[in-house]
């Protein structure tokens, strides 16, 4: 797990965080006021889970190229 892996995993995690936040904001604004703590905690958790999933491997980073 070198620099390329870390960069790819962080990019993937940031995208996941943004997708989660967008989905939560879209659904909560239609129903009630936005619960920012819930949006932030769900987004942070999705980013953490994305990083943990990336440990299994990232298709955009080949293991033999570091």
C-alpha cells in the first residue's frame, strides 16, 4: 500500500462522503429540517467504510506498480 494506493483510496473516500452527504441532504430537506450532525456522522462513517473496503484492493491501482 503505497502512495498511489493512498491517493486512490482517499479520492474514492471523498467521493463516497460527498455522495452520502448529498443523498442525506436531498432526503431530509424534503421531509424536515436538516440534521447536520446526522449528515456529518453518516458521511464520516461512509468515508471510513470506503477506506476499509479499499484495503481489499482498488482496481485502479495495480499491486505490481508502486
